[in-house]
């Protein structure tokens, strides 16, 4: 009887040592991104829904990016209504609104596409994943275009650039996690 109790205790201790918390999964996954601390900070509150799923992690990362892009788009839209903008600043803000609208649309499409991907495989998976990768990449490009569209130095450029750099970093992290999900799914490491 003592041997059985001993083996059970060893088994329980082994299970506790090999099981990692969802936040550890997020930390390990975020190491593949360009901005790991930001990645972990943005996704930590989603740990319970992510668990150890690459799919849920990618979907949460794109959702965070979408929410930040919406917030940045709203911020830039408010800037367009500020009086005292130089004509060149006003035009840059208007162009930024357009590119951020495109970014939000691309990220929205990505979230929708990721919704049902846990039920896809083979060519279906590849087609849906290609859409997501393209749209998230497009969103990132639009965010960068917004940042680079200000030809005149000044307070407006500084404020918009700071906001866009943050959103671009979050989206870059999302793209890295989407790519990680795709690679792991193809290798058969897919966790629903």
C-alpha cells in the first residue's frame, strides 16, 4: 500500500511540474514576436480563454490589434476636427483616416476568418489562413503608411506617430502569432 501511495504522489508531482499555466504558454508563444513584453501584456487578460491553444492565441492577438486599431482610428478622426491644423497636416490626417479605416476592415475580416478555423483542415485551412495572413499584413502596412504620411514635423505628427507605432507593434505581434499558429497547425502541433 505504501508503494502505491508513493507512486501516486510521484505521479501528481510530475503532472504539476509538467503542466504550465496559460500565462506561461502566452510568454513562450510571444517570444516569436518582435515585441515580446508588449505581446504578453496585451494578451495576459485573455489567458483563461486562450489556455494552451495556438488558435485561440492568434484570435485573441488579432482581436487586441483590431480594438487598438479602432481606438487609433477614432483618435485620428477627432484630430481632423481640431482647428488650427496646417493644410498639409489636415491632408495627412485625412489620409491617415482612410488607411486606418482599411486597417480596421482588414483586421475585422481576420477575426471573422479565425472564428471558424478550428473546424478546418487541409486546403480549407490553407485558404483561410492565407486570407488571415494577407489581411493582418495589409492592416500593418496601412498603419505604417499612416505614420509615414506626415511630411511636416510638429506636434500632430508626433502624437499620431506615437499612437501608430504602438498599434503597429501590437499588429506585428498578432501577425507573428498568426504565423505561429499556421506553422504549428501544419506540423500537426495544432491545439484547438
